[in-house]
C-alpha cells in the first residue's frame, strides 16, 4: 500500500484545499451518517495516494478521553487505507481511552486496531478502546 499519512489542523494553509472538497459532499455524509464538522480542537489525519486525498480521520481530546471520528475512505482508496488511518489515530492519541461511533458497515478499521463495540443502534456502532498502560522503561 502506498498511502502517505499527513496530520493537519484547520490552521494549516493546506487544510481547506485538502479537506474542503469533502466537508459538504453528500456521499461523504451518507458514508459517515452525518455531517463532517471541524473545530479548533481537532487534528485530522489525511491519507494521500498518488497526490490525491483518499481518506481521513479526525481526533480530538475531550477531557481525559479522545474522540476518533469522521473516518472516511474513498471508493478507490488502496486496500488497508481505513486500517492505516485508524492505527494512526490510535498512535496520535497515545495511551488515552478512545471513543468512536461509525456505521456498522464502516466499523472494521476501528475493530482492527482494538476498539470493541459497546452499544449499537440500527445503523451505528458505538465503540471504545480502553486506555493503554505505558510500558515502563527498564
């Protein structure tokens, strides 16, 4: 897989040219099950392939836990892009407890990196990844 991952916030000069085209797209909203929102507390991890954006995920600290949200991959994204984005979100958040909500059809990348489903509705899975202990250096 030849995906490059880049972190952005809304203060980066490339943020809107990179993610702006996705923020108001009907197919993105349908994939996610709602609108994509940005705020100042979010860091976005963007997957690029052959100079094109093929996916993204946002992470935001909320107290002692982190939200991982808006994980989207394009239909032509290379195999494993969703898992790479989810893994990058986990790495970005460190050992904190993580929370996510995704449509059932798109929960796979979260489950692949250690999230478990804690509750479900007809369309969505609410998932948590427990805080991880930091390894003690010897």
